[in-house]
C-alpha cells in the first residue's frame, strides 16, 4: 500500500467562516496548509498569523504554491 500524498492547500478569503476552514486545513494530516489570500491585507495577515502560514499578495500568488 502506498503512502497518502500530502497536498499543499490554501484558502481564498479570510472572512467569518475562514478561520474554521483554515483550522481544518491546517490540522489534516494529508494537507500542508500553505497560505491564504484576502483583498483586505490586515485580515489576511491576522488569519495567517493564527495558522502559521503566509498571506498571499494576490490570488495568482497563492495558486503558485498549491497543488
């Protein structure tokens, strides 16, 4: 049996539901949570700090680090 592949994941948006979803992505063993993008850079930074990931400067910037 082969080992499960770990996917590099990210999140679009840092709104009211984002913290829940970020926590789930960060805690899944098959997910390497890379970062998130939100048009509000302060909100993006706050959520990124909470989940030890990076806030992307744009959606395309986020996508380049994901599977």
